[in-house]
């Protein structure tokens, strides 16, 4: 599981996401980024980080 958490997320607060991550079983990977909920999908520095992490994760896991 790859979980990408935006620290300033007002839609799904980061503390709730991090609590869910803590309960998840391995294998798991966490990326926290600056910004809000939609910044990981938009033209924002968080998008570059989340896209790179997702690409790497999928390349590693789907090969």
C-alpha cells in the first residue's frame, strides 16, 4: 500500500489518514506532502512528489 497524505488536507484530515496508516499491515509506504487534498492532483509541487512516488511504487510492485 502506498499512502500519500497531504498535511493540510481539510477533506480527509491528515491525523485520520496517519492513524489508518498505522493500523495497516505491511508492506506499506507513506509519503507526506505539503498542501491540501487536491494539491496532489493539480499543478502544485505536491503533485510532482505524489506522481513520482506513485510511478516508482507501481513500477516496483507491478513488475
